[in-house]
C-alpha cells in the first residue's frame, strides 16, 4: 500500500467515523426522544442497563456499516488514482 492510498483510506475512514457518530446521535434522539447515553455524559450516568445495551448495539451496527462503506469508497478512489 503506497502513501497516497494510506492517506486516502485514513481520510475517508475518519470522515465516516465522524458521520457515523452524528448518525447514531440523530437516530437515537429520534427513536428514544432523549440524548444518546455517551460515556461521560449525564445521560450515561442515568441510563438503565437496557438503554445502554441498546445504544451499544445501535452504535456497533452503524460503525460496521460505515466501515464497510468507507472501505469500499476508499478502494474506488484509489482505483481511480492508479489507472
């Protein structure tokens, strides 16, 4: 893997991570009506086990989807540069 490919992959992955975090917050707010129980927040301290587990599942699902999208996008971008 050359340096350009690593930079492109890193940039797309970081962007996908930020977008994924915003997406999780938005989905959680719409589904539950309250802020996401992220670590270090008042919501996390007051969250029930069921609510915390649900948030973990939603976060993991969105993270897996975003990682797949980021990998595929990075591969497409790199393929265009290497032609």
